[in-house]
């Protein structure tokens, strides 16, 4: 087992419960907006393929749509390399305000793009450009939001409070999927193709304004304020090389943990609706309703699982998730492929409960890998490299693998491989539950 990470000594910092609640709400809303867009894009992928990528081959349309989806993840590391170090230098709150503006603008722009039938090849070009703006901005979003909550939270409640970040993710997905489901049920195919698909993307404008307002009202985190107080002048710039080579062990652990977290997350929440529709020819509305139900169940369990990580530790909960995906991915997918509503619901529900092991643990476990001085930057780099290479590409890779091999069990095999990598990372990580963040004084709950 690895040796414990050195923790900073010092007098305990008393947290303000009201301020902590505001920080959690502001961070979670930004995450909800990000995943509202990703959820909409995934669930309406078939329609977007027809609007932006006309072709006589439905598989080619779906691949093109997911290709644009994956392109946003290719620029996420660039966003992380810009926003992460900037957040360690000028502050978490300022950078999170900028990422909120960019995310809202990129999503809103998609709703304004004319179709391929109107402007030809410029339609997919503009879609790709908007997706790149989204990807660049989200490169600084998750790492910043999880860092923000972790640095505000008292040590003994960091798991519970951090779990609300992924509660926001699920709320965003449910909002996006629910809206798509409603439109699919109420609108004709012609109306959905001509104008209906734009509605979810245009909603991002008002959501972004609300999120920006909440983030601008927050102060900097106590941990960052303490770092600033140590410096007699402005915060020194930490070289990018130091954020990587100086934290190589923590970065490797971060990449492994994020890999299993995001491969399973994107597989279940982004890819499975399209898998049910395009690969299994399952009724689209029923498939979306099943996924909505699974996400609603995950939302109910999420805070309790977060509190559990404060009691038993992050490592046992993450390890249980890895073991579950390794052993149950094949049986769960066989249930889903059986096709009946009950079987699909049971299979998806089992995968959803396993995914909660990660969604409840990672927002508190990942920031604890790095010291305060480089936390935002190093976490942004490790998180986004892993998401770009493995998480965001999951729908594209699995669709391509099924097309190449004809094996409909590829989603299960892909999740099992991710679980093995995650299990290795869990073995080498140090337990952080109930302990101060590296480089920070102990944080206790104030009154």
C-alpha cells in the first residue's frame, strides 16, 4: 500500500455552512448546464445526423454525429492547460465564471445553426466550431467545480457535499433527456427535423445567465485564499511542466480513475439510448423513458452514497464499483438485449447503481490527489486527458467496434476493460476521507 500523502499542518479552518451551500449550488448548476447539453446531443443524435450529415446510411450519420461529439473532447486538454493553471494563479471563482459564459454561448450557438439543406457543408463546419468552443470551456469546468467544492467543504463531509456536483450532472441529463422525450412524443418527425431540435440548445442562454450570477456572488475558497496570503506579492506562476512532472504519480492515478468513471458514465448515459434505438431497434420513446428512470434513481441514491464515502472511505466504494462492472457488465447487457421493458430496466438499473459508486466518490477523491498550489491545473490536465482519450470517445469507438466486428456485446467488454484499469488505480491511491486536503489546514464545520 502507498504511504500517506503529507498534509499541511496548521490551525483548523471553520467553514461557513451557508457559504458552503452557495458554493455547492453554483458549482452543481454549471455542471448541470454542461451535461444538459451533452445529454440533449446524445439523445437527439439520430435527428442531428439527418439535419447536419445527410446520407443514405443511418450508421454513417450516427458516426458523423458522434464524431462531432467526440471532437469537443479533443480540445478539452487544451482548455484544461489554459484554465487550470489560470485558476491556480488568479483564482477558482474568476475562471469558473469564464467557463460558464463560454459553455452557454457554445450551446446557444448550436440552436442557431442553419441545416445542411440550407447552407450545405457550412452547417457541419459551424456545428463542429460550436462543439470546439464547448469542449475548450469544459476543459476547465469539472476540475474547477470539484476543486471549488472540495476546498470549501469540511473534511468530514467532503464526500457528501462533493456528491452534489454529480447530482447536478444527473439533473442536467434528466432535463435534457426529458425535454427530448417530450418533443419526440409531441412533435412530428417533420417538425422535429425543421425546428424542434433547436429548442433544447436555445435554453442554454437563460441557464448560463443564472449560473453566472450565482458564481459571481461567491468568494474565493479558503484554501486558495490561504495560498495567496502566503505570498508577499502576486501569486507566482507555476510552470506547466511542474504541474505534470512534479505530480506524475498523482496524474497517473487521476487518469486511471477518470477512465473507469467516464467510460462507464458515457456508456450508460450517452451511448445506451442510441444503442437501444439504432443497434437493437428498440422503441425510441420507451428507451429514453428507461434511461430517465435510471437517472432519477441515481439522483435519489447519490447523496446517500456520498455520505457513505465519508464513513467508510472513497477507496472501498470505488473498488466496489470496479468489481461490479467487471463481473456484471455482461449479464446486464444480456438483460438489455433481451428486449422486454422489464429486462432493459433491470439491466440499465444495475449499471446505474454501479455507476453511483463513481459519481458519489470522484468529486471528493480527485481533488485530494493534488496539493492546493497546483490542484486546479494538475487535476484539469489529468482529468481532461483521460476524458478526451477514453470517455468522450466511448460512443464513437463502441459504434465503430460493433460495425467492424458485428459483436453486439462490445459495450460490456469495453466497460470491463475500464474496470480493470480503475481497479489498479484504486489499489495504489491513498484514502482521503476525513483528512485535510494536501497543502491545506484541517477544515471543520462552523456554526
